[in-house]
C-alpha cells in the first residue's frame, strides 16, 4: 500500500493492479482505492496465473511490473510479458533467505538480514539484483520486530532506487553463489519444541524469539495432547 501510494504521488501511471484474494489480503480495500482504477483493470492473483490472466496482462501493455510481497510464483509466460521485466521487492538479503519467512531464518540461522530489489526470473528469488540494504539483527529482536524493520527497509530501498529504475540506469548484477532458501512449510520443522530433547540454549532462544510474532501462533510444546504456544520477550537492560 505504501509503495503504491508513493508511486501515485510521484505521478506514475498505474495501468493495472493485481491483489491477493480476501483470505490472503492485507489492506486490500485501501490498495484498490489508492490505485484509483476501473474494476476491469484490477484482478485477483489466482486469475493472473491462468491463460486468461496472461492475456489480460498482455492487453495492459505494461512497461514494467512491480511485485511487492506477492505470495504467488509467476509462470514464465507472465514473466516475459512486460517489456522491461518484473521487479520484486524481497525482505531478505539475497542470496540468503530466498523464499518465505526471511525474518525467521535470519534469526534462527544467524544469516544476514536486509531488503533486496531484484528482477524476477523462473527461480524463486534468484533473479539479478538491482539494489540492497542490510538490516542489523539485534539480540533482542523477535520475528515481529525484525519483520517490521525489514518491511520499512524495503519501502526505503524502493524509494531510493526507483528513479534509476525509471530512467534505465539502475545496476543489474547476478546473485552470488551459496545463500539459503526456505519454503513456508519449513517453519513446521522448528515450531514443535520437544521437552525431552536437548537444545543449545542459544539455539532454543533463537527459535522462540524468531517465532514470536503476535497475534500469530509460533513455537509450541505438547502436553497431554494439547499444544501450548510459547513466546519470548527479550528486554535489554543493565
């Protein structure tokens, strides 16, 4: 919503809008209002992934498509439509933490955190990098506090880079080797805390704080067949 509002305030022409369906949407009503487009220029994400969606996007004749926290993998036929490609705003410092929950894995795996603006290719967050901004992970960060700072870093990075993208002078470099990648389902492998298992104190603390993201549930233990969810509050002091 903030990125779209800023683009509109800068006088950019928005020719079409794709939003998440209601069960996955945040601020959908506000985003649609900010775009100010007739209904025929607004579609929900599942439609975009159909043959009809590709035809609709082609009729829009977009110079550039911008993906902001878009929760769907785009097929090759969509990627090839915009003349200047599709750019994605990702809350991770690529090549680290491709995919989902980059905030969680930066804490658990102690990998670099940050924001990346990059081109979309047929992989998951593997396209050429335009610009990046590193975000320091604090010892008192939870998954929520780190996510909030990554979200703001993404907005700031986009604003500072947009003009160079617009005029065609933005940097474009391939990603380095290595890094890491995670899917949504991967958090399930760390969420269940086994009371009979031995953990390093640091590892357990990192899991608990990484999965602390109210009001959402995170890590848990099971007692008498019931799940008891855990959250960790870290406060810096003397």
